[in-house]
């Protein structure tokens, strides 16, 4: 009865993983590419690149003339001419007095419909170099946005890889625990048979039942872990959390570990954090240049066209050209404060470049050390697994000859399953260590 209950319990635990096996197998690169395409945070980062591109176009537009048109129409309800009456200025004395003016003089003739319009064009001259600095700043913002996209893509790929390998390891551990449970069940069956024959103590049965319960608990924990990994991986793929996944195991040969110097050299130009720090430093230097140019007088070419019918004595149409000059004589330290702020930002950016390079060098050394340690475990784990295979072969032959019991073979099978799970975990840990190195340095595995 206990055996039937245990089998039912295990069937319920493995039901979820059985569903995943029915779907089409997925490969690591396929999953990574899908995550990069579907991840919403990456889409947001790409839209920020587009936004920065538009800022470049906006900055470049400042190099060209600004043309503004204005116009107005007014209906004048009450018209009253401005007239200088005859003789209002005075009278010239003489034999015949002459009034000034000699007749009513209309100075301004009022109208009902009044029109006024102008077109003004302004071309900056002295500020062109500052505008070009602004264009370079906008281009640096685009480079920074692209670097952030690359960082986000790298984070997604690494996250997918860790979840992918974690899911494979958990599934392999499930198989190992399942084999151990089968062994414990076989032992429990033997003990129950011995109890019926009165050849053992009941405490042995209780101990095996406790072991079986612990192993079932481990299997349940691993099943929960598989569900969590699957949900997290589906989130990165942009699909429902309950979508079943069937992952193909990584079967290609393990890559070798290049020397530390290769990664340290690659990190100088390939690391995205270093690149971002360099770009921020360049942007800060451009900000200093722009702040210094605030001391240059503002000179621009000005031209325009004017139309009016308000004052009839003035021409209806006219044009004008000229230069406009402005200079801020007293600003109570505003420009100096701005320049000092930009200089401080430049110093901060320069220090950040040095810190980032040193920090990344330390991270590369740490990651290389972990990769070397993981690599050192591989031959030991492989040797342990091979010994267990040899042991299983010997016991299988002895079982056929009747020299050992079935339980002895199951014990070796359980030990082999654990050794193979440990070897698989060591191999994936080594791959993850190489992946961390590649992410830090840009050196492909």
C-alpha cells in the first residue's frame, strides 16, 4: 500500500515536467534571440536611441537661419482722421497774412481694415561653433543610448543563459532524486519482507520511511524550482508564465580558457561599462567647451520683409538687412559658475573612467579565477562519474551471475546518477563562468 501511495505521489510531482517534454525542444541561442526581440525593456531602450537621433536633427537645425512670419488684421470700428486745422500752427505776418497750414492737413487717415505683417530671418554667426559642440553632445547621447541598449541586451542574454542552465541542472537533479527514491523504495520493500519473516527490527523500516519522505521533499523542492525557472524564462521571452518549455541540453565541446591577459586587454575596449564611462567623459569635455564659448559676443545676420497699411505716408512694403550684436556685460558670476560646474563634471567623469577601468579589471580577475576553479573541477567530476559507470558495469555482470542483489545495482545507479548530475552542474558552471568573462571583456568564448 505504501509503495502505491509513493508511486502516485511521484507521478503527481512529475506531471508538470512531462507536459514540457511534449513541446518542441528549444536551443540556447534560439531562446536568447527570442528574448532579445520580445523583451519590453529592450524595446524601451531602443526607442530611447530613436529619441536621441531626433535630438541630433534638432541640434543641426540650429546651424541654419530661423525664419519667422507674423501677421495681424484689425477692424477699426470708429474712424477718425488725424487732421491739422488751417492756421493751427500760426500765421505769417505780411500785407497778406498767410495761415500755417494754409488749409486743413490730414496727418493720418483712419481706415476700417488694418493689415500688418512681416517675415524675419535670423542666421547665427558667432554661435556656430557652440552649436556644433551641441551636435557633438547629441551624438554622444546617441552613442550612450546605444551602449545602454547593448548593456540591456547583454543582461537579457546572460539572464536567459543562467535560467536556461539552471533549469537544465534542476531537471537533471530531479532525475537523480528520482533514482534515489526508487532505491529507497526497493530497500523499504526488502525491509517489509524481512519484517514479515521476523528477521529485522521495525526501526529499520521507520528510518527508511524517513529517508523516503526527505527525498520526496527534495523532489518537490526541485519541482517548484523548475516551475520558478520556467516562469522567469517565459517572462524574459515575453510569453505567459505557464507556457511549457522543453530545453535542449548543451552538447557541444567545452571551450578552453584563454589566459587572463587576453581578457584584461579585451576589457579595455570591449567592456560596456568602460565604454559608457568614456562616452560620459567625452560629453563632459564638450560641456566645458560650450561653457567657455558663453563669453563670445552673440553676432547674427538679420533680414526681413514688412507690409503695412496702417500709416499711409509710409511705404506699404519694405525690406531690411543688417547685423545684430549682443553681449552680456554683467551677469554676477553666472557664466563663471556654469563653467566651474562643467569643469567639476569633467573631473568627475575622468575619475569615473579610472575607477571603472580598475573595477572592471578586478571583476575580470575574479571571473577568471572562478572559471579556472570551475575548470579544475571538471576532470575530477568526470573521473568520479567514470568510476561509477565502471562500478555499475561490474555489479550488473555480478547480478547476472547471481553474486549480488538487485538492491546493490540500484545503489550504484543512484550513485552514478548523482555523479553525472554533479558533472553536468560543473560543466554548466564552467560555461557560465566563461559567459561572465565574455560579458565583461567582449572576448568571445
